């Protein structure tokens, strides 16, 4: 509605003249034009929203629950699948983006494991294991607004590690550390 008023410049009866004047002044600023350009670009984005089936449960809490139900720490791909497939049919993804993300992640993990195996065959003794979290972040991209797609909010920069390093499993203690 205000878009049409801004384009036409005509004052509807329900907007007082001084209010329309103030709106027109604000709409004529560089800051407003930058905001408008950013919002236009966001609308054209193919990235879309992040769909998941965790509901109002935070990802750390959902991961703790999954770990408890499995009786072991969950892998990143298992947790992602748990939170991005339909509850009534675990073979049905919430969207195509989620399915492609899992496939890409699995391929990246396979490549990283192959690189590690090649290092072993080349004579490197005890190369570090592949970091699931690092491969995940390589697959989905860096944090945006404090969140990593499929992981939720990440406050601790230690979650972003080199491609290979120490432990690859996230424990309940790791998840609890994220809450602090």
C-alpha cells in the first residue's frame, strides 16, 4: 500500500499531509534507497528459507535428544537428516535444498576420507581424522547471522576448524558448551 503511495506521490485521504511529507523525505534518502536495494536483492534470492522439523526446539536440544535416543553421539549427517525429513516419512525431505545438501556433504566427506587414506598410503603416519563440522561448514557455507545451516546457532568460533583435526563426534558436553 505504501509502495503505491510512494510511486504515485498522491496523498490518500487517510494520511495527514504532514505525515506524507515526512514519509516522502525519508523515502528520498540514500539510506532508504540502500535498504530498498538490499530488500529487492533478498526477494530475488534463490536461497530461500531454512525448513526443518525441529519445531520450537533448539538444535542443541534436538541433538541432545537424538543422542539420547540413539544411545551414542549422532553424526552431523544423521542429525541433519533427523531434522530435515518429515516425521511421518523419514525418506521424504522437507525441501530439495535439504536433500542436495546431504548428498553434497556425503560426497565431500568421501573425498576427505580418500585424501586421508592417500596420505596414509604415502607414508604419513597417523594423519588427523576428518572433521565433520569443518566439512559441513565447507558444504553449507560460513555462519550467517550467528547460525550455520543445519547446525543452528553457533556462538563458539572453535566449531569452525580446519578440514582435518581432532575428534569428529559432537558430545553432549560440546552441545552444553554452546548454551553458555
